[in-house]
C-alpha cells in the first residue's frame, strides 16, 4: 500500500470571545505534489479527462456566445428584485406581462393521447417493476401519443407485446435529460425504434439501460455529458442519420440548450469541429421548471427585445412562473386563460396613504390569481421558443398541453417536425 503523503499543518488562532474560548485549529493542507498525485488516481478527474477527449465534447458550444458575460441569476435574486419594486412599478409589470401574453399566446386545449400500444406496455409495468409511478407512465405515453397524432412517428401495424416492437423506423431516438431513460424505452418497445441515444449528465440507479441493451439489433448509447457541452453532430454513431429529439423533464434552460444543440446557430464558429451529417427530423420536448430559466441561455432573446422585454422583466416572468404550481390542481383548471384576462391588481392601484408594499400585495393576492399569472408566464416563455423553432425552418410546430394540470401542472409539450 502506498504511504500517505506528508501533510503540512497550519495553526489558525481564533481570539476568544467574551463568552467562549476556542482552541487552536489544525488544518491539514495538501501539497502541490500530493494534489497532482491524487488527480492521477481520482475517478472523477479521470471521468472528466475521458469526457473532454471525446469528439462530441465542446465546452459551452450550446450557450449563446453573445451573452457569455451574463451571470446566472438565482431565484432569491429574482424574488428580491420584484419585492423591491414600488407598488406602481409592480402594477406596470403585471400589466406588461398580461399584454405580452395576449399578443403572442393563444388558447391551448389539453391533448391527452394514450396510444393503444403504450396502454399495453403500461399494463405490464408491475411485472417489469419500473421505478416510477403510474402518472409518469401516463405522461410518457401521452408524449408519444402526441408525437403520433402530430405525424412525427408512424402508427405501427399489428400487435405489440409491450416488450418488443416490430422493425424499427429509420430515425434514431435521442432523449435529452434522459434520467433513467424510460421515455425512450417505451418508444423503442412500442414502436420498434432500433437506435437509441440517452443524454444525461447525472448518474442514476434503476435505469432502463439493461433492458435496452438486451434488445437484439438495438444500437444503444448513454452519453454522460452536460447538454451545454454536447456537439451532437460529432457523434460517430449518428453519422448520416435522421433523429427525433425527445425529452420529458428538461428543467429551465435545459430546453433552450437542447434546442440549440439540435439546431445550432450557423453564425457561431464551430472551432474546427468535424460533423457527421446527422439531422433533426422532429422534436417533442416537455418543458418544466420555468422559474429556473435564464436570460443568458434563453433561445429567443431577439423576439422579447423587440417586444420591449428586458432582461429584468424576463427574470421577473420566470419567477412568477413558479406560481403556476402553487394552485390546487385536484381538478383541471380549464378556464385558466379566461380568468387570466380579468386578473385583478386592485391592491397595486391604491394611491396616497393607503398604498401598500409589494410584499403585502403579493401576500394578499388570491391563490387562483397567482396561478393564472404563473401559467401566463410559462406560456410566454414557451411561445418564444416555438417562434424560434419556426424561424429555423421547423414551420410545422405547436405548443400543446399533453396532460391536464391535475396530473401535472408542468404540462407543456413543444412538438415540431421538418416539412414534408
């Protein structure tokens, strides 16, 4: 066994207070030689080196170079900025958000679609001991059902045992933010896709990988990488292949990074990287956690800037979006949009000595009004993404509610495909 490296000890003296007297602390410091030796053996450092050596790794390739100096704004900072507004400015902010929503958003109907094949797959869940609740299977199935109804995938012929589909379609499946990978698993099982790529930066237990690897003739890869660093077109296994980009839980800016990964900005130099000629055939991305979105990463800053939406207003919109999940979702809020048109800000309109601070205004807003505003903000963020997809050539693109809010208030699905 190798001896431990000699560590240097430094004593830090903390003056005693009037009440307590602290003893001297001895803190071991690692020498440069010891650190260098440790990094050679450290499994995490080795993993980072291995990743950086991959042809598909390109640090920050999917972030916006134009705003590389922008900082990440925390939720606490967003909240503080709103609570520091005057009541009149708060009223103007709410009015601007309502006006923006009425300008770019249209009413969305719930599109809960469960294909028969997915129903049979779900009936076998208990036997397969999948590590998630039934409601998550319903969400996965409805994403797939909307893909089928939208014409992104073909309705399979014949029966499906829930374990093996028929001969797969030519396109590959690339699941972003894949987690355990069960959305791609259901799609491969029920529709016979035979090329599956899972993109996920974290490590998970109880993954679908073992089941997928057991499928004969299935090309399967799991890439442990942050989406922001992924050059999808440099993956050799995707060479010359069309692919469908899917995602069930793309938190906050992960949606923007995924879209830019699939439709990279041609004006940004690609640092001499080689590409394989793979191309996107369609995408189905379930967005969520809009309160985590950042101006730094948002895909359609140009549109919002033209509409007079500044970085500060955008971050306010993202913070308000969290109110959508605060409502009582025991029943579907089908008339949310209608109620939102009449959202009251009576507290903000008070003048003179009766005027109150923003803290009190927010505290006294009815829960339903807060939820309405939250849903408005989520729709605004996703509609900006939808317009960007259309501008990039995916003209056939829609924003849908793929499950009712009583299943999940995080129920937006961006679907888009290449023109026929």
